[in-house]
């Protein structure tokens, strides 16, 4: 099978049950140790660009027909792929989404996403942000639950007002959104409990 | 889903041929696939996977729907090199049959569609119809008519 196939659809996990468990474990690790970079998406056929392997693996693991998904405009070419494999309905806008996959450049203010309620903070959106670069030891200084002292992170391409947005998101705890930053096969969790300083 | 603007076969025909493929014997599909030469380039979008589907029934065909029970079904999706996507949904756990049904579904949407319709789908449908007639004939031979006795008062 060396023929090239059109990009709109691609195969999902070769072994859906096992691969989804591995990805879920990776997401748990990432969210419980913010700032820790984990790799995922091994063995996943290349998803339709510009969707990266880590973002695709997370989507295939976490999304199903109960989770309206919002894609930022640059990622719309992957809509058919995610719809086919996850069966997730498209959300009318970011405010209606349980999950969103966005590029860092198109990240809307976090306040537009569902933040849950004080009674049900879990009814909030989880936003998968595909950033231009992701590595440890950068300008962002993380602290909070899951971090021994402090962790440093470089996430390229986030909007200039990201720190202010994040502080506001942190300020409405227990409401708020959780971020999953991805770049290529790498994932870093940024749960709402994490303090981010510049 | 990729649809081909084919002059002869339309998406409206698709449920028909998918149904025929789903009911066809696996051996017949295997033989027919061996006859497709040269086989087109294709890959699996969704590998054959078994699952359960709830079968609903209606008493007398028009009552309230009720859940009759679950049955095993196998589905598979393939993509041809030209982008055409084929889906196969078959009863049972025959993964290879689901794969072949998906492949033929993809081929039927393309330029080979009318040819395959005549050479594969029509004979399979005729076979299925003949088997059905045979079964109902055998059943009809043992039919008991319960005549309503009119009781006079």
C-alpha cells in the first residue's frame, strides 16, 4: 500500500482499545504533573494536517458522541477525520463545546469556553492547544498542585495576553477550563489549578 | 464521506447494494474480489471491529417499537486511492466479509459501479430472493389456516 491517499481522512489507532488506554494514561500523567512533557501518539497513522499526532491521539481517546467539539478555523480540515473516528458532534461555537482543539495563534480568550458551575465544575471545556513549540526550561514558571517546587515551560505561539487570561481562569476556581498543550508528539497539561508566572 | 458524481449509480442506490452485500455469503464476495483485477490501491480507515447493535421490533409491524435484543455486527471502512470511502456493515463476526463489503461499497461508487452492479449485485440479489422464496414455499406447505368458526347463538 504505497499509494498516496487524500488527506481528509486517515486511519485511526491500529489497536483502538490499547492505544486509547495508553493515551489516557499519558493525559492523566500530564494533568497530574503540570509542566511535565509526555509523548503520545505512537503507532498512530499521520493525522490530516495541520492536526499533530499528540492532539489527534488525545482527540481519539477523549472524544465521543457526547462531547461537542469546536475546532479553530485552521484545524477545520481535520473535522471529517475527527467526526469519522470519534462521532463527536460539531459545536456551534467555542461556548457550546465540551472539547476544543485550537492552534495557539487562534486561541480565543479562555472566558468564552464553558467554565462549569460551582456545583458542577466538571461541566467545563477542555481545550487542546496545538502550540508551535513545547519544551522545558522556558519563560513560563509553573507552580501549584503536582509540582514539587516550580517547573519551567516554553510554549511558543501563545497569545500575548495569555498570562492575564490564565490568571483570570485561575481566579474563578473551581470553575475554569483545563488546557492540554500539544506540539507534534508532545503533551503538557495545564490544569486550572496551576499558577503560571511570566 | 466522499461521493462520486457518477452518472449511472446514485447515492440513492447505495442502501440497496449495501444491503445485498451484507446478506451475501462471504465465499461469494471472496470469489468476486479475486475476480477484480487488478485490485485497486486501498487502505483501512477503520479496521474490522465487532460490536453489538440493538434490534428493534414492532408487534405486527405497526405497534410500539420494542427492543427485541442485541445482535453481533461487524463494521469496517476502507478508502481507495481516489479518496472514495466504502463502509461495510454485516451481521455476525466475519471480519473479512465486512472488509470485502466495504471494498465493494467503495468500488460501486466509482466508475466500476455499473459493471459490478450487473455482475455481482444483481446475481447476489437474485440468489437471496430465490433462497427467500424457497424458504417461504417450504413454510407455506406446512401452513395451517385457523378458520374462524362462526358461532351461532
